[in-house]
C-alpha cells in the first residue's frame, strides 16, 4: 500500500513540475548554448532537490497535516506566516497568468484556423480561462478525472514527440557557446521555475505519512524525472535549431511554428503543439485547483454553487486581466513567478531549518540534510542571484528572454 502511495506521490511531484516551464525552456535558454544550459539545469535541480529535503527535515517534527501556513507560523511566527501566504498567492497568480497567456495564444491560433478569421489573442485567453475555470468550479473529482486522462495522453505524446524529433538533431548546433554572458543571468528565473513543485510537499507528506525514508525517495526521484526529460528536451530543441533561429522565434507559438518551418513535417509540429497544449492544461488544472482551495479555505467559502462561482472569480479574474493586457506575457509571467518561488521554495525552508536546528536537540534518529550551514548559505545566495536576475531584467539592465 505504502509502495503504491510512494509511486503515486512521485508521479504527482513529477507531474506538477513538468509544465509550462518546460515549454519555456528552449526559448529561455536559446542564447546559452547547449553545454551552459545543461550546467544551469543541473544547478537548478540541485537547489530544488536540496530545499525539498529541507522541507522534509522541517516536516519530521510537525503534525502530518501541517501546511506551509502552520509550519511558518510555528517556526517563524506571525511575520513568517504572512510572508508564506503572500508568496503562495503571488506564485499561484503568476503561474495562472502564464498559463492563461500561453494557453490563450495557442487557442487563438487554433480558433483563427478553424474559423479562417483574424481572432484577437485576448479572445483566446478568455475562452481558455472559461473552459478550465468551469472544470475547476465543477469540483475536485471532475478535475481528477480530466487530469488523469490528460496526463496519460501528455506522457504518450511526449514520448512520440521525442522519438520523432531525434533524427533531426545536428551535432554542430550543440557546440554553440553563449551568445552573450548576460543571457545566462536572464535564463535563471525561468529555468529555476521549471523545477518548482514545492507547494505540493505538505499534501504529499499528509498522503504518505511521516516516513522520511519513503518521502526522501519521493522527492529525489520526483525531481529527477523532470531533470531527465528536460535534458532530452534541451538536446532536441537546441540540436534541431541554431541559437539565432531559436532566439528569433519569440514566444511559445513562435517556437512551435519555427519547429514546423524548419522540419517541414506537419506531423511533428502537430505533436509538439499537442504536447504544449496538454502540458499547459495539466499544470493549469493542478495549480489553479491549489489556488481555488486556498481561497475557499482562507475566505471560509462553502461548497455551494454560488460560493464556488465567487471563489472562481477571485481565482481566475486577476490572472485573466494580466493575460488580456499582456497576451504575449507567457514567459514574463513565469519570470515573476520565480520571485515568489524563491521565497517559498528557498528562503522559507532555509529559515525554518535554521531556526529548528538552533532550537531543537537533534537525536541520532532525527533526519538532517547534509551540507550544514554552508549548504544553507549557498542556497540563500542562489536565491538572491535568481531574484536579482529577474529584477535586472525587469529594469532592462540585462536582455529579457521570451
Ligand atoms: N514547475 C512548474 C511551475 C510550478 C512552480 C511551483 C509550483 C508549482 C508549479 C512548471 O514548469 O510549470
């Protein structure tokens, strides 16, 4: 039974992680060249796995049903709790905004083809938000059913897409060096966000129970599956197109059409487009369900129809507004998400573990993540670097990606 739960939880983690971020990776890392991109991916993976283990170290002494809210409150006090909740809302809003902008632009391209008319991107965003907002409003069991089907198809399409794209990889593209050093900094926030899943750790702990050995395995394998898939994805996207072509694609739709132009194979570009839709849809369902439940709990809304519609409005309206103003804002929104994710997935775990190690006697059988203070310091510095990179981009000091 526990084994079953461990496998299920590993898949939940991997499923949450592989999403919009993966679609943004080829565009965000276009200027880096293959080798540099791989090094940054590995570093981001190390950081995120390390902080996920830190969260387990914190969870081992708390109640099974502890949430980030209660953990932050008990270890860091009222201020910590406010910071935790604020970064959670900001992260989920930014992610939803990215999904609506990305999904909307995909939908708009399709609607324009179907109706042979020039449909504005805003209409795509509205339609995308209404379709998925309704699924969420119908309830968690509907989401579960839709998600299972979409997730299975997503993995099948991913494998097909990898299989079809491999023959087009050209070695010389993989030897290219960073076009400009600034691009390394610019790519950090999006690459970091693509490894994010930390909002789901409390639910997994609650589901599996406090069994550190199993939980460690869940976190390590759950974070490593996306790493393997991203490494392949990087090999394919950067191996097929030269850096300047990738850089010129601009946005998700642009990337997909460059792939189809380059390969001149309608089947492959179809597979890439379907994968992109499914990746957006599954992550959107997972993240917006989390945000919906968070609001419904925080605002003490019931499960009645009118209450659910009200909660849905609070959940979906602000990110929809962002997507209406910035229809091309897919990657921009993911960059903003990185700021909140650094707080949630790096600063908070580090602060909580630091406090706990200081105030609590660790006995022989307590779990303590290796690395000591040096590990905590390095993670903090990495977090500061990511936030700085995003701010420098916002102020136009370094080139923006996307
Ligand atoms: N990693 C997810 C984004 C995410 C970050 C943090 C928590 C949940 C999801 C993606 O690539 O789409």
